[in-house]
C-alpha cells in the first residue's frame, strides 16, 4: 500500500498541475505549453513527455482562469490531504479509486479538454456534497469508458473535494501546496500563482513522499537517515491512528498516554477472557455432570470496587483473593462469603451489577469498556461506573452464579446489605 | 459492512475451534478443581483464537508455540488447529539470539548514558522514557512481543486486540446462553 500511495501522491500533485499549466498556457497563449525547462523533476518530465506536443486549443475563456487557478491549488492540497487520510485509514479501495480517477485525468490531459463547459460548471459550482461520497460516485462513474461522462464525473470529484474545502488544514496545506506548485513551475508562474504561493515558496515543501528527490523542509537535512527516520515515524503514526479507533477513550494526542490506554485495554481484555473461562466452567462441567455441589463450587470472579492500590498491586491482590475464594467455594459457600465480607466485598450476579451501574451512570457518556482505564481492575464487562458506590460491591462475571439465579439472589440480598 | 462480515466469520471460526477443544475435556468430574478447569477452558480458548489466524501473525504463532512447550497440550493443539504442533526449536533459537543482541544493546546504552549526564532533564526526555517503558510493558502483554520492533509491535497489537474482542464476545455469549440452559439447583 505504501508505494502505491506514494505514487498516488505524486500523481495527485501532478495532475491538477498539468491542468493548471494548461490554464497558464492558455492565458499566456504560448505555443509550447508543456515546457520541459520549468519542470525540475523526473516524474514531471515523464508526465509531460507522454503528453502529445500539439494539443488542441484550450477553449477556456480567459475570465474563468483565475478562479480555477485558485481552486486548483486548494484541490491539490485537498486531494493530497484526502489521500493522506485515506492512506491512514487504510482505505485501499478508495485509494485505488483515486488512482483510477487520476489515471483518467491523465488520459484527460492527453486527449485535451473536450468539455470545458463541464469544467466551468465544475469549478464554479461548489456543491456541498459529502467528500467521500462524491469521490466514490465519481470513481464508479469513471469506470465507464465514456469519456465525456468520465471527465464530468472527474470534475465532480474535484469539486467535491473543493466543496469540502472550508475546513481545517486548508491554510496549512494551502501554503504547502502553493509552495510545491511554485517550485515546480519555477519561473513560469503566473502572477496569480505567485501571490498565494509566495508564503511557502522559500524552503519548498515536501507535500508528498516522492521517491526520487526529497525536498526537505527548512532546516532539515535530506540525508537518507532522516528520511528513513521520518518514514518510520509516519508509519508508526499511521498504525497508531488505526489503533486509536480500536481502543476506547483513545483521544489522547501524545504517544505515551496512547500507549498507556492500549496497555490498559489489553490487560482488561485478557482479564475478561480469564474470568469468562472460569465462568464457563459451569457450562462445560454441568453438561457433563449436573451435580449441585459442582455448581455451587464454581467460582465467582472478584473485582475490587474500591480505587485503592496501584494497578499492579491490585492485580496481585486480586489473583490471591480470587484463588482464595475459589478454594473456599469448593468447600463451603458460607465460608467463602465470610471471607469476602471480611475483605469488604460481596458477590453479585452480573446482570444485576449491569443493571445497577447502567442506572446510576445513565448520564455518563463513558464507553463501558473505559472502566479499565480507571485502573480499577473491576471486572464489569458491561457495567461502566466503578465510582458509583453501589458498585463497590463485588461484581461477578460468572454465568453460573447467575445461573444459580434465584437462590443466589437471596444470598446476594443478604450480602448486599453489608456494603462498605 | 465488510468488517462486520469478517468479524462474524472470525467469531464462528473461533467458536468451532473452541468447541473442538472443549470436547476433549468432557472428563470433568468432581475432583477437578476450579482452577484446573479454568485453565483448561482458557487454554482451549486461547489456542482456538490463535488458530483462527492460521499462523499469519506472530502473536498467534507465539501463543501456540508457548502452549506446545508443555507436552500434555499436544493433542489439544492438534485437534484444534488441525495441524502438527510446531516445533519450538526455531522460535527458541531466535529468541536466544535476540536476547543476546538486546543485552549488548542495553549495556551499550547504559555506558552511553553514564557518559553524558544531562543536568536538566527536559520534558522530551521524560516522555521518551515513558514511551520506552510503556512499549516494554506492551511487549510483555502481547504474546511473542519481545522480539518485535516497534512498527510490527503496533500491528500485532491491533490484530491481537481484535482477536481478544472476538474471544470475549463469543465466550460471553456462551456464558449467557448457558445461563438459561443450566437449571438452577439450590445450594
């Protein structure tokens, strides 16, 4: 995915540039528009060499040129940013579609612009379509061999990206895209181009990750080490982003706290598995051997509701407690309960715990699994409020305890009185 | 939508594997303690979820090889994954060599650190230390994580978290189903 996306970015930056060049050349009415001297890059040369030297006249009216100029910049930047986002979100399908789109625009450039009206309409109309939908729609349409329709849909795609323009990283990428373009056009830039591009033109920007020559940002070296370093960091950032979607409560910006969240979440999930496997003893065993003693001896999992010790201490404490209670439960339920009471805990069927916690923290917008992040080691799979006093009681994620439904509830009632 | 379909097929595969493993343990009787039973069930579940990956990910391979280190699990592994329990030799060797490399790297770092003592510890340094220690903790959590570099560690973590969620989901559903199936008997 990496190399293709890099290529994509290349082409991404190129294609609007190609059409921009056309605009300029139509403006300045120079004969040879694809001026190789002003292109500094190998890939640009490639692009231009593939284009036939004699292109049809550009029927774009002069007065329409400035706004498309401006918008082309934005669309470059926006396409680049869009591509980045999709890259990051692993939208392989979408990236492919964009590639298709770009290939089509390339073909468009090759064959000359046949339907300028569509272009005008495209640029002047800024529909507020949803960016992705428009892209998708355009790409599906562009699969059609029909050229006019494809050209129109392509411009729709561009306008979709433009319509998305007003938001966040626009001015950043604007300057970046502007810098890139100014660099690429060299001296042939029209005055309109120079104005917005002047800001970022000094150091040159690395808008994408071109393979051959990397234009470094100001003050950065272009030696391979830092490039590799940067690549590595970007790859890590990508992956962290996809990880962010998995882990709840992952809106942290810095790496350390993200890692912390991840660790907590993994620990929480592993703990859940452990507990559930204990609870499943009921199912497996009871199926084979439906003796009461077995069922009563099946363990509950103990979670500490009080936010006392650090997580590691909690962990150790809990395993010890857990084992203790399990052992006691095998012999005699009563002694197990007494032991728990001594610790200030009690047993409760998980359904009730869920009900209590959801009723108490109804207003909270917490993700239920975020309870793990509070370092509580509370074993509520579903319940979400470790801070609520009623849930300082023990919650048992044991189906068997719940299975011993009625009788157990009576036990629980007796014990629920003795809440700390 | 596609992810949901993938997810449900994952769940089904895990359930199948898990049940296969549990069938080996129908010999539970009064004498087996809770802990033993729990370990057996957890083992089946872990091997089941690991074998849904078909050895494509490192954590799954590490999990299965860890399990196969204990000889008594061999039949279980073979039944669930349907293939031979992997020989642990290759992994062991790789682990040894990487540990040696790591140790040498660590001593080098210690020496370097002793040579240069920053008088003022900047925030970035603290953060770097935090990140390092947490990365180490994560490596300990993810099975087979010790030998991975940071990039693949994150990739493996993603996969591992997805699988853990599948595991928890299926096991939880089994739990609630068994709730209703098991008739209550008074204590």
